C-alpha cells in the first residue's frame, strides 16, 4: 500500500460540486492499494500513519502524533499513486489493485483508523471523481509505502 500524508489545518472533499466530507486540524491521507498487497501491508501503513510524530509540541518541534493531538482524519482512495511514467508519457496503472481487492482493503483501512482513533473518519467515495481542497500545514507531506519502507 502506498499513502501520501498531508498535515492540514482543514480540508474539504466535493463530489459533483457537493460537499461530501470535511475535517479541521489533522491529516489528509491518499491511499492506493497495489495488486500484491496483503493484510500485513495494511497493518504496517496503518500503524506507521497513526504513530507519525508530525504535529508540533509546546516547543514547536514535531513530536506529537495524530493520536496525541486528537486530530481529524480524511482518507481518500487514489489508485493513481501507483501510476508509472517510466515508459512514455501516458501513466500506466498496472500495479494498482483492481476493485475486487482495492475496495475491501480501503474499507478495512478506514474502519481500522476509526477504531484506533476512536472517532469518525472522513472519506471520499471509491471510484468517484472527487475534488479535494486542503490547506497544508507546514507544508508537511510524507509518503509511506509498505513495499518500499525507505521512502
């Protein structure tokens, strides 16, 4: 699984110009499932995400996690994170999982986030054309990849 994580002051997600979900201070997480992903991949990115110390403490240092600050979370499916432009200029998405794997993995990721955060998690709608508006704080943006943990 691959995640792009952005620390935000606020974010809104629109579908067909209608506000679908929104959060305040917290994280927007774009999630892609790869064809080879298994439960271990989900568990690794979930635990890493929730443990990331990327919120400022009283001294202005990034020492606090989303759990520590009781931040909000928006999780958005985004298969294009596995897009490859190695050959040519049109992205190839052959590494992205099909909906038969991606939908349950994405759903399980969201449900596990809800359980561990003990709060509602804002989402997008799988497969929908979405518009995401966010105010990146920092800016802080990180990539987590269960198959390439060195990113």
